[in-house]
C-alpha cells in the first residue's frame, strides 16, 4: 500500500512540475484563463500535499508561489479561473491520496 501511495505521490509531483512549467511567467495581463486555472490547480495541489506531509518533496520539485498570488484580483476573470483551479486541485489531490 505504501508503495502505491509513493507512486501516486511521484506522479502528482510530476503533474505539479508540468503545470508550473506551462504557466511560468504568467501575468495579470495574460488573458489565457486556462493557464490561470492550471496555476491555481497546481497551487491547490501544493496546499493539499503540504497538509498531508509532503512539504519537503514540494520544495524539491517547484519554487511555490506565495499564498497571496492573486490577492485583490479574486473577482477578475483570471482570479476566478485561478480560484476554481485552486479548489479543484486541492480537492482532487486529497481524493487521490
């Protein structure tokens, strides 16, 4: 069972790394809402993984965003996309693990 969990965690970390790479350099002026969703999803994954004891593995995988990534922008289109992605990333990561 532990080996299965380790395999799943490794795959989640690979996904996290891929999502961060594809949304690297994202700015508020970028209108690609899918990228904002993906960045939020990745950060939701980070919150769940940290809560579940994987902070060290995350720090070896990505340089995580500040928790205040979109503070003050929550009602703008990219903020909404980000927040929805964040919620789903956190929820689905917890479900998988």
